[in-house]
């Protein structure tokens, strides 16, 4: 078992936070990562709520919730294409 003094600091040179930043791929803009996270969250919430409504017997609200999946996937496709078209 490691002692607390042997763990690297969270911030500063050689810290855990700087190691996480260095693992991020070069050339991927931050807005692309934010849009991916938001899109995946939107898709998962839409499907989860739709399934819960469907289990509850509410078919029309479930279909509306399933339809709300589409803007999330459209956001991801739009942002991915925009990032691919950027020079550099």
C-alpha cells in the first residue's frame, strides 16, 4: 500500500491534472468535446425517458421522447462535419 506522501500532487508540474491534459489528443477543439458530451447525454436521456414512458403504457409521450433523440444526433453530426471542414 502506498503512503499518501508518495502520490503525486493534483496540481503543479508533474501533477495529476497536468497528466490528464497531456492525454487529450492534439488538434481536437474543445467545443467538439463539449458537443460530443452534450449529444451523448441528450441521446441517453431521450432513450431512457422514452423507454420508461413506454413501460408505463404512455405510447404517444414515449414516441415524442424517442423523437427528441434526433436533435442530439444531428448536433453531433453537424459539429463533427464542421470540425472536419476546418483547416488545420
